[in-house]
């Protein structure tokens, strides 16, 4: 005679089967012990804190915003929208910043999906390789240390070269490759970068407005919630003209991160949060 299963155990079993079925419909790549039915976990999700039914309740799983964004990343990995190395860029630290900037999980998910589409369609896979970065350098920009919160600082010096006759498409890809290089070197718990722009000698010949707009659009679409702060100076009439063109492209949550400085040297130490090594580098190279 078979043993009767209590009703509450039946209900729990049904709930678990429904949840597992939902996960499998999304690809199953973030279920422990599964990879397309081969009996092992998808390696690309090992660094994305995979979901475990033993760690969280069904209700928590269905309603936790961070978990939902992890699913979006896992789904993109499973469908080949991003590579495994790119998946490392979308860890919990970054997803938390994304939620902070976009407030709702729906808006954050939309930004994340647009980012994946942009990376697949606009940013060629070859561009993200070390070979491309080493052979297509950006003469006017460089990574130069980190601030006191370990956010890397990208120094931009457009006045160091003439932009007359520059090929916008090639320069755009070179700038995006430089950004990729810095993002792949980010510590695990750091998600944002700082930009410092030295505008000395910047004029009509040392700034391509079309390129500037392309870079801004590319950065915002391909790297949402990455900018911690953008310091620009010294401010002159030409810079104000450029900023007037670029500012409308910036979403509201980014405009307060852009700081126009009349005399950057006076504010440099505060900008770098007391990082003496970085401060000395910037004082030597600019301002």
C-alpha cells in the first residue's frame, strides 16, 4: 500500500517544478548542474553569483531586482549576445550601480538589453582584443591611475593633436577600444570610472564635434551607469560651445556628474580625493 503524500508537500513540489520549468525556458544556464542538458554548470555564469533554489525562497527569486538583472545577463550569455569575457563586466557591483541610476528594474533591464544590442551590432568582437588595443592607440587619451575608491581615471587631452582630417569611424572605435581596456581591468567590486579632460589648447582644430557626439552616444548606450564623474577644464568659450552641443545628449542622472572647472589646478586635489600619486601624475602631465 503506497504512502499518502501530505497536501502541503504536494503544493511545495508543484511550486518547485514550476520554478525549475521557468528557469529552463530561460535557457537553464544559471541552474546548478545544467548546461544545455549536459549535466554541468555554464562556465560563463560562475562569476555572476548564480541563482540557487536552496539559497533563496521562490518569492525572493521572483521579486528580487538584482536577481532579475542577473537573469538578463545569463540569457545574453546563453544566446551569444555577449562573450564569456564580456560577461565579467556585468557582475553584481555593476548591476547594483545600474539599478541606482535607472531606479526601476524595468528601466535598468531595458538599458542592459540596449547595451547588449549595441555591443553585438556596433562594437566588433575583434575590437575588444588586446591586439587591436595595442595597435590602435588613442594619442590624446590614457588611463592614469585610480582614485581613493579604486575607480580608474581616464585622462583626455584632445589639445595634444590636430583633428583636422580625422576619420570619425576609426577614431570612434579606437576610443571605444581604450574604454574597453580599462573596464576589463576593473577590480571585481568597482563598476565606475572617472574622466578628467585637459582642455588647454583646445580649439576648432583640436576638437571634432561629430566625433565628440559619436563617442558620447556610444559611451552612454554601450556603458550605461559607468561614469562616476567627469571633470573638464580650464573652461573657455570653445569648451562651452562644445558642451552646449553634447549636454542635450546626456540623461538627467549624468548631467550632475559633469563638472566644468575654471581653474582645475585649484580643485585637483579635491577631485582626486587626496590620492597623492595620481595628483602628481596629473600635475606633471597637464594643468
